[in-house]
C-alpha cells in the first residue's frame, strides 16, 4: 500500500524541469550520424539553429529540424515563452534498439547486418 502519495506527487512536481523540450524515439539513423548534426546547433538561438539545419546536407537534418520545431511550439504554446529569447540549451542523441538482419554470403554462410536506431532529445531555455 502506497503512503504519502500526495506529498510525493507534490515533490515530483516541484523538481520537474520547466524548460520546453521534445523527444523523438526509434529514429532509423544511427546516433553517431545524428551527433554530427546536433553538434552544429548546440548553444545557438533557435532561429539560427533552424537556418543551419535547413542547409545541412545530412540525412539526420530534417529529423532534428522537425524535433526542434516541436520543442519551439511547446515553449510558445504550453509555457508561453517568446520565440526570439529561446536557445538550444541541451541536445543529445542516445542509442536506441538495434534491428538485426541477415545477409546471405557464399558457402551457405550469413553475415549479420545491424540496423541502428537512436533517441534524440532537445531542451530549450530562455536567454
């Protein structure tokens, strides 16, 4: 039987981070490839970061751009923050589940193909 439920809930609510954030999970791009793109925008203002992502010729750029736009919308609509004061405080990509597939080779052998995925998180903050 749980005790002090209301006190625990109030403590959790107090400790909760009130910065706008967004997360995308199970993206079919390896986290190594995503990290190249997210290193370009870490610490930048959101408008500058969107401009950088618009012209970055990497496969992860459209995914990160959509995620950043979602975090901006969360900040504007849910927390009523001004867009021109937001910047990318934290952004990171963690490894997600790996799909294992087999590729036939000669003499009846098989090689394993690892199709890697990633979880990407962006946290914004005000200047």
